[in-house]
């Protein structure tokens, strides 16, 4: 792309982990391109990407049971687990490249090794976990996974969870040491600092209000400078709408055909955070349980050691709930104003179909602290009320669209990349699996929106992400090589001290 005065090559809307990742990739692929970022808040990584707003799991299906569903014939499908694990390997490779090139430093500020465990109670669940283990432990990407239903072993693995457990119900767990805790907020800030040092223009306190196509095929973006109360117009050849929950309203403003018949369903969240250092010190893992019957996949309870601000913390949750806001800092009118003539039927159909989910989420909002403590005690039988506080997590906006399989108004739990046919604008909707797969999703965006550059960019992409376009499941030697090199680059082979 050539620069023309007053015009930018790329505009990134929103300073979350997705824009940060796309910016960092494009900066390496086309360093001569001019990039501008517009963020309505005063710093980067303050919405979903913030460390207190998400669970910080480097999702690789090492412990999340929802990636291995049971089919009607009773068999377990591990394809999703393999896919998500491979996608996280792409993120680890790109972060390692940035570290090895000295473009970013100190990986321990954003990623730490942490055992990932799945824990289940009850005969049926134990049987499921054992069969899941038998399938996954044969896969190279899950090497080192252990299973146990032995109480003594489980006490060793998860003392806090086993302490004071009196029930005779069968209990089992799997454990794998190659899991990670990722501070996506810190990562986002680190990536934007790097981009700024390379000349990317960061505009904080700038809210994008509108977008329209100009007669010469560019995108004109209307921005409000919130500090100076001034309206600005900026044009670019390519715009990425990486506004998290704010992406859907902006996508609708583009008027592109791909933006029609899509709606959003906001799901809010709460975490319980432990304030007792003695309790925090007793746990060292991410332990995922099984979602309750009727609960949406994003409400799978888990008890997580977290590393935030170089301190060890302990979080439990998330408790899903309903709020009409699309962003934590959004408006109560977000849901209502997202209903347009072109998506009204889609939204209405989803409203009827998803009534039980809405009911579930409203019930969750109304949960008393006592009820939340009861849920926590399923994990930590001896949990004390005074040791736990509540923090409000980020908003997730689940995509609603018409699909062949689900019909009109089907709720999607995944991430959706929507782009104009000519690749001039793209938006990221949905929340799951989220930040962990940012590199995979942004490489997909690059393929879709910059097809004419891909051939020239291939060698650089392969340098940054050596397994790009190659299945690691089918190439064990390459996986071993990448696993070893990313472990070293990201310091995942060693436990580093923290202040507690
Ligand atoms: C409770 C919860 C738990 C999660 N757990 C995990 C996890 O364990 N692992 C994982 O990988 N993922 C997890 N996720 C998902 C992950 O947090 C998100 O996928 C990811 O952070 C999304 O990044 P983003 O850049 O798209 O959005 P965001 O981080 O939300 O950034 C969007 C930015 O755009 C800005 N913005 C919005 N509108 C405008 C506008 N009009 N103009 C200018 N700026 C605007 C916002 O202020 C914000 O800074 C979780 C999410 C939630 C809510």
C-alpha cells in the first residue's frame, strides 16, 4: 500500500488484545504501512482483555471439558480439543518470535507455567473423565497428562479442594503441567508499547462513532476526541473493528451485506476472589469442573491460581449473568439499539429459542452471596465467607445468526470473523475461545483481507509462526521442536518467584 497525505493505510478500532495482535503482525509484514489506533478508554486492555475481566486461561483444552463433548452414541469427540490446542501453539510461537527478536521482553510479565486440571465428581463423570484421558493422553499435544481417582494422589495435586471433603462420591482428576496462566491485559499493553515505539499512532480517549465508504473506496471513520470534545474524520484503506462488545454496532454502521441478519446476546460475569494469603498459597493450578445441566459453556466453574501484578491470586467463577450492556463500560441501551430492521427476526427467533438460557442467566444474577459460596464449597468444602470478595468480570457478546443447522436466530458460542467481500473492513464478534487464539484469528483475517499479499508474506509468516499451515497433530517432530523452543523463549520450563 502506498501512503497518501492525510490518509492512513490501516485503522484499528479498539485497543484490546485482538487489535494489538493484528497490529503486531502487520507491523512485521508491512513495516512501511501507517497504522492508527482509536480507543475510547484512557489506556489499552481495559475491557475484556483486562486481567481482572477474563480468566487468563491459555485455552488448549488441557482442562476445559467443553472441548471434548460426548456424542449420542457415548463416544467422545476430541477434534475440537486438538484444534484449540493447535491454535494456542500459534500464539505461543508468535510471542516467542517477538521475544527472540527483542521486540518485547520479560515473558513472565504475561505468561507463566501453571498445571491445568479437570476435576469431576460422581460415577458417570468419573467414567467420562477416564475415557477422555485415555483418548487425549495418546495424543502428542497432550503428552504428560496424568489421571487419578486415588484420594491420596488427589490430596497431593489439589490439597485445598480435598481438605475437609467428606462425601463418599467417586472423585477423579487429570493433571498436565504444560498449562499456562496468561495475563492478557499485560500482553495487550506490552504489544501496544512495542507498536508505539515503531511509530503506530495511539489515540486514547477517542471513540469511533460512525463509518462510511467514500467514493474512492476508502473507509471514513468519524471519531470523537472525548478529552477535547472535538469531532475528527480519518480515512483508511483497511479498517479492523476490534472493539470487543462494541464491534457489532460499528459493523452495523458499515452497511456491508455481511453485517446483516446478525445480532448479539450479552452475557455478564462475576468472579469470586480470595483475600486470604494462606488459602491462596495452598492452591497451585487451574482446576476446571463440569458445567451444570442447562448452563451455558462459558459458565463452567473453575478455581484458578492467577499471576496478576507479579502477585499470586486465587479466583473462582465465572458466574454468568444477564446485563443489556455490550461492554463493561457500555450503556443499558446497547442490546435494544442493536436491533435493526434487518436483524429483528433473527433476534426475535433467538429470544424465543433461548428463553431457558435467559431465565438461567437472570437466575444467576439474582444469586445471593450465600448461594455463590455454596457453589464455591463444591470446590473448596471449607471455604469461609470472609475470605472471598466479588469482582465484576468482562461482558461477552455472543453472536446470534441464522444458520443451516440451527435455523433462524441461533446463538453461537464461538468467535466470528466477519469481513467485506473486498477485504477492506473486518470485525471480530463473539468471545470464545477468545484471547488465546488471537494469533490464529488474526492470521485468518490476513488471509481473507489481504489475499494479494499472502504469497509475498508467506516466508515472514513462517518465520514468525513456523507451524503456519502445517498440522502439528500430523507432524510430531515439528511439534516437539516448537514445544521445546517456545518453552525456552517464554520461560515456561521454570517457576519464577512471585510476591504473595
Ligand atoms: C468472563 C470472561 C472470561 C474469559 N476468559 C478467557 C480465558 O480464560 N482465556 C481466553 O483466551 N479468553 C477469555 N475470555 C475472552 C477474552 O477476554 C476476549 O476474547 C478478548 O479479550 C477479546 O479481545 P478484544 O480485543 O476483541 O476485545 P476487548 O479487550 O474488549 O477490547 C475492545 C476495545 O475496544 C474499545 N472500544 C469499544 N467500542 C469502541 C469505540 N466505539 N471506539 C473506540 N474504542 C472502542 C473498548 O474500550 C476496548 O478497549 C474471557 C472473557 C470473559 C468476559
